[in-house]
C-alpha cells in the first residue's frame, strides 16, 4: 500500500481487553457493514441497531439507556434542545384538524411554536388554566389528541395535578405529555403517573454545566417509542456524540448537584420570604405556598429554581439593582453549577389564567456555590433597591 493510501486507512487496533470506566465517545456518520448482504438488510437491525450516525452510536445508546432507566420508560429519543424535544414530539403526533391542549404556563417558546407552526399546519392549540381541572375537562373534546403538561409552570410555578389530568385525558381517548425539566426524574416520574411521554430539557439539570443544548423524549410504550424514533429520523433530528458524553457525565453528579441546590434554595427562600422588600416567593417546596400540597403528594424533592417578586414601591429599581450582583449572573436557562437570575415578565404570555401579580418576576436558579455567598449577593441586590446611590456597574 502506498503512503498516501496508508494515510487514510484505519489501524487494526484491538478492542479486546479494553473496558474503560468512562463512556467512550464514538463519532460517526458512516457505520461499516461486513458484507453487501448485511448492508442491504440494514433497516432490519431494529431501533437499537447501528445503521447510520444520525440514528445513534454506542455513546448515544448509553445516554438513551440512562434516561430511560431514570424515567421508568422503555425508550428515549434525543433532540438537539429541550425546545426541539417538545416540538418534534408534537410534530410527530399531531395532524391537521386535531387539537392540543397546552397549559397557560408553558415554556414560552413552546407557546410561540403552537401559535405559529402548529396553527399553520391546521392543528388547533388551546391554552388552559393549569390548575382548573373543570375548565380543562370542558376543553377536552373528540378532536383532542394530546394534553400537554408542564409542572411546575415556567416562572410562575403552578403545580399541576398530573394524575387527575391523566385520568381526564384517558377518559376522552387523548394522550398526555409532560415537560418534567424542573423536577427531573430524580424528583418526579410522570410515566409512573400514567403520562404517555415525558420530555426533559437535558440542557438544564442533566448536563448541569451550562454548556450543552439537548432534550429527550421518553415513553413507556414500545410502539410509540418506535414511531417517535422513526419520525425523528425522517425529520433528520440527531445529536452529537460529544454532547451525549457531556450529558452522561452530568448525570453522574445530578443527584449531588440537585441536593445541594435545593438545600441552598430552601434557606434562601426562607430568607427572602421574611424580607420586607419581597412581595412573594413562588416555590412549591415552601410550606403554605400555592401547589405545595400536590407537590408534597407527588414529588420526592425540589430543584433549586424558584421565582420571587418585589414590593411595588421598589420594583421600578429592580433593573439597576441587579447590576450590583457580584456572584449571580444575569441570564436565561438554569440548572447549572453557577447561580443565575432572570428578570422575567409573564403578563403578556398568559391568556387562560391572567397574571395579576408583579410585572417582573425574578427567576433564580441556585447553583452549587456556598449558600452564604449566594445569600450575601442577594442581600447586596436588595440593599441596592433602597440605596440612594446609583449602583456602579461591575468592571471585572
Ligand atoms: C429550558 C426549557 C426548555 C427548553 O430547553 P432548551 O434546551 O433550552 O431548548 C423546555 N422546557 C422547559 C420547562 C425549560 O425550562
């Protein structure tokens, strides 16, 4: 063989005897076949067989397996973001003329997808009050194919009665899907409550380090799982093995991170709840808060993500006061090691359950820093609300 050919051929490396403690990254578009016959029969390899990079490598299988196991499901499909996991699942299931019911408190971009793309396809998306079961029951009709659930709701944290919603949907022959990103399967398992498909934005708690975008859809019915897998493949939806390895690594510490974040959040919530400048704290794990009873009944724990609002007298000063933060970053997303705050307006994105609270809610994602440092930073922010001096922006 000539040198230039040798440059491109594979070395005959022996895998026998090699068993890494870690998850190897298998990168591939092409999968090689031992002969022409097996290539011709490649689509008979089954949903877990290796056919083409888009349909997964052993690195993908490892992550799919881990998520399936944690969710108590039978199959998981991966998508390039949490948003894609929700929208691709809906596109795979919904047809023109059908109806999907979506909670008013759904993750904002999903609402936008419903009123744009779903509407253009002739799918009727109706938003429902997430905690009014009678209102929901009156909306479920024969055209209703899917009832979407997201609990607690984005930013405003309403906890939904998942078993009751599943019973209503089942009685009408509709499917249910649940966005479980806040809880993760470590704190709530929708499939155990009869939900048909559960979505996680893996970008949040699973990855845990704010550097990967990915989402998953897990089901407990094999046929449904196969249908989703086939539809995702036809739509060309796949994820990179490098990202899978990062999410798999994140899963190893997820329980430890969630435990730490929720403990810190509990102490910070207690501090905020008794602060004179804070109007309300929205955190289902807080005794006496809205939704606490259902959270306690169904969930085994909380994450470190919650919202709070400021008293009206100081709310106009919230933006400049946020600039006084030294540790907590201002930014979207959550579930990483670093604490984040996002001032969020929800009034314009509530149609079935109008929001009458403060214009801006402060959504806090408590990271794994020392809780005292996080609390001191929030104290700095609260102090800036009442100080006469205009806060000087941080330079470094
Ligand atoms: C962040 C988020 C998503 C979207 O996840 P991305 O990976 O950022 O697209 C979906 N649902 C909920 C509840 C989220 O918080």
